[in-house]
C-alpha cells in the first residue's frame, strides 16, 4: 500500500529539489536530498518528486485531492487553493523499521520550509488537509 504526503504550491515559482535540499540542510546539516531520496543522518526517509501543471501526474493528483476536498466542511476554500495550485511536492515516506511518528517528524522540516517559502497547503494520505500549525482543516 502506498502512502503519500503532498504539498500543493500556489505561487508561480516551482520549487526545485536543489532548493529543497538547501532548505533542509539549513535546518540541519544531517539532511540531504540524494537524487530523489530525502536522507537524514545517513538514513533514507522519503522518496520525493515535484510535479507541475501539464505533466499528467499533477492533474491526476489534483483530481484526487479535489475529491477529498469536496467532502470537507471548508470545501470552498480548499477547492480554491487546489484550483490555484501550480506545482506539487510529493513525498512517499520510507518507514524502514521506524514507527510512523519518527519518520513523519524527520519530514516535518520540509513542510515547515515549504510553508515559509512557497504559499500552499499540506495534504496527508487520505485527504487530511493540514495547516501550517498542524491543525486539520475540516
């Protein structure tokens, strides 16, 4: 079973893996992005990719996220964000022998950096829309 966490950006500047790697390294020098893998302290924590409008995968993901948003109390504001989305950073966590919280806590600086540098919205697996303050949007 696949598990994905997505950050939908609404600005016109698509983040790059290089930019994300620099942001993570600034948070802690033990981070790096090696190809498409987020590494922390020499352990793999996630596969990362960046999709943008027009690449096919982006449209499929937006359709899925819009279906999740349509079921939420705040669907209009969520759908507006998704409609304005220009690119998406997607991470598939690598769990290894770690528990979920340990892996997700290592990925947290990525989401913090994205919120600080690219306006957007974090979406967890199954359509959990998450604010910058880790609150669920119903």
